[in-house]
C-alpha cells in the first residue's frame, strides 16, 4: 500500500517506530484502536508486522473507511464512521485494547476534543496498555524559531524534500487555523496525566512527535 501522506519526509521512520511499538507490546488476543485511520495505511504497517491483530479504525470519511476495508486483510479491520469532535457518540466496539493510537489527526481537532479523545483512549485501554499519539507540535517560542528552521532545512537537505515550513515565526502563526491547530508539548504533558496516562516522548524529529501514554 502506498503512503497517502507524502508531505512528511520523516514520517516513514516515525510510523515504522509506531508500528514496531504496537507489534512488540500488544498481547495476543488484544485489539488495537486507531482514531483518524484514513485509508488504513498505518493499520497496514501494523498488520505487516502482526497479521494476527484485530484493528478498529475510526474516521469521519466513509469513502476512506471503505478503501481501508477493501485493502486490508479480510477480517482484520473494523471500520467505524464517526466524528472525533463528538467522541461520546461513536459506537466503539467493546474490546480489550492493548494499544490505541492516532497519527497526524490531532492537529485537526480543537483542544477540548483532543482532551476528550485522550480521556476516551485512557478509559478504553486494557490494563498495561498504551496510547500512542503521533502529530506535529505547536511551536510557541519565537526565540527558538531559528533552530526549528535549521531542522526543517536539514530535513530538506537529507531527504530531498521539505515539509510544512514558514519563513518567520509570524508567518508560522498566521498559517495556524481550524485545520491546522497542533497542541504544544506542554499541553500533552498536562492532558495525559489528567486522563491517568504517564507520558513519555518516544521519538521527536523536528516538531513531529511520537508521545506514549502508559495506563497505570
Ligand atoms: C492526515 S490523515 C491521517 C490518516 C492516517 N492516520 C495516516 O496517518 O495515514 C487525518 C485523518 O483524520 C481524519 N479526521 C480528521 N478530523 C476528524 C474528526 N473530527 N473525526 C474523525 N476523523 C477525523 C481525516 O478524515 C483523515 O482521514
């Protein structure tokens, strides 16, 4: 399956880490839940490593869910259509989830919805399970912005293509909007413990983070 999101040059490595963490830690018989699964590309990466796992994918786009269902191995993927901004209304199957994750979706959500999804994940995780969040972090210190620009330039040099960048901190802030509202690292470090999850930054490249939250 081809990666439908081509804009992040570091995504390949970071998704491999995410899929490896899930493949290595989810017990046999446990399920995996993804919030914002799109066409099921990350589910595909996980199933390549652990063909025995059952994955439930939630998304608001019916056509993307249909594509996921048509592409992923039969019987391994359950598609649930729903809006993460109303997480309480989504009929998530009751399973023992050893891992719950989300990839490049949280920046689409308003902050209260982000917190509600984190809380819903914590409530549904099996004991010892992990919530894994992969998304861009909001940059909020103008004085650090030149360092971020240097990292973006290096990514372009090393990978031959760039990612979402800005020429100045003000241009970066102007580009933030309703479909681009990443949270700050400091927010996640508040919201995870508030939901009963112990947070750890597991991988960071530029401003794209993989954060884990352990239950218990
Ligand atoms: C950039 S795509 C990432 C898809 C997949 N996680 C991946 O990494 O390949 C973001 C996905 O989140 C979904 N999404 C965004 N906001 C949503 C919401 N409020 N409720 C449900 N899904 C949402 C979009 O429909 C889209 O499929």
